[in-house]
C-alpha cells in the first residue's frame, strides 16, 4: 500500500482542545464570580465497549474544563420504567444542568421514549424533538452534538461552505438528517446546497462525485471509496466501527466510513478516524452543557 499524504488532515482533536480551553476559561470566570460550575450527568446502561470508552472520555473532558460530572451506571436488565424514573429524577434536580442517556440501549428499552422524557433544557445531546424542531425553524436550540461539531470543524478550519454542494451519506436522526439541515441554513458557517443520500439512493457514486463536501455517516466501514470522490473535495468521516484486528492489543481497530488509504490522496481536506469528528462531539456536548447552565437557550425560571 502506498503511503497516505497527511498534510490535508483536519485535526479534530486539536480543534476540540481549543474549544475546551475556551470553555475552561469561561468556567474559571464563573467560579471566580461565585457561580457554581456546570454539572453534566451521564447514564450508561450495560457494558457496550464503544459506549464505555465514549462515556469515560466525557468524564475526563468534564475534569479538563472544570465541570462537575456524575456517571450513573446500570446493568442491561434495568427496566424501562426504572430508567424513566431516573430520567425524571435528573430532570427535577436543580444541581444538574444537563444529562445524556448513552446510546445504544438494550432492545427492551425504547430509545425514543427515553429521549422524549428528557426535559429539552437539559437535553445536551440535542436529540429531543423540541430541540430538533427549534433547529429546523432557525430558533436558538441545544444542537445535536456531532452535527454541530462537523459544522464548527469546517468553520474553524476555514473551509468555505457558502454556495458549495454538500453530499451527506446517511439519514439518521442523530447525524445525517440534522447535519444536512445545519449545512443548508442561511448562516455564515453553512449556506450549502445539500443532497441527502441513503441506502436506497440510486447512482450514489455519481452523486458523490459532484460534491465539494462529502459527509459520510452511513455506519459501514470503508464504504466510501476513491471512485466516489471528486479530486479536491473535503471529506468528513463520521464513522467509528470496531473491526477485529489481531495486531492491536485491544483486539480491534476503529474504521471510518471512508476508505482512508484510497480517498485521502484525492481530498483537499479529510478527517481521520480516530481523531477527527469524535473529539468534536464531546467538545460540543460540553458547550451545550455550558449554554444550559447559563440559561442561554431556555432561560432559567425565576427563583
């Protein structure tokens, strides 16, 4: 395999660190003024390896920026009713500014029911229908963390989006659909013409080759290949699938939705996996928690 160029890498890890440094400065000022630090809680059900790693990174990120954090762990046999009761408890806890229920959840728990049970003002994942609806309407909202992280990454890298054709591959409620909406917004960091593709899209490779920006969020390792990318395109890889790898101590390696070795030489800019979109997701989660603590989106009721 020929060596892959690296001068076109988008460093999501460094960009996320920059955002966390900005948050930490603001939190220090809050504490100096006598205001308590923002408090983020996370509920983790079961022992999914990817979720364990992700939640652990969230806890470490909270420490990095000076947040308080609480991790609530449950076995995968917890009943839906018991989980919803805990969500209600966190909703009513005035010391918790925001919380997340880590996905995926066991099959016997309805994730939509859990997401809808979270109060919109504490929904720092940005998944609640109220926040999604406000985003679509162009109103202030707690935005979904990964899609807003993608837009922020493009902005901070100085990548021109206005008037560009963005192709999003994948229509999930968590990434594909919301990022397509954000990229199309009449904002300085967006103004794209967006094509949203999915598993039933005909002539997918042909459509992708017309894109200035490709966002791959289909959840299939190395799905996007060189024949789908126009030379000079920007490629954002959202995928993080664990693939067995006997050469790794962990026994697996992370693969993105993009065949990096094939696509990187063609792209003008590309996110690696890991170290691309993933760190941005956590940074935007922290930013949502800070906004929730300050009452920026949903003003706190008068005490």
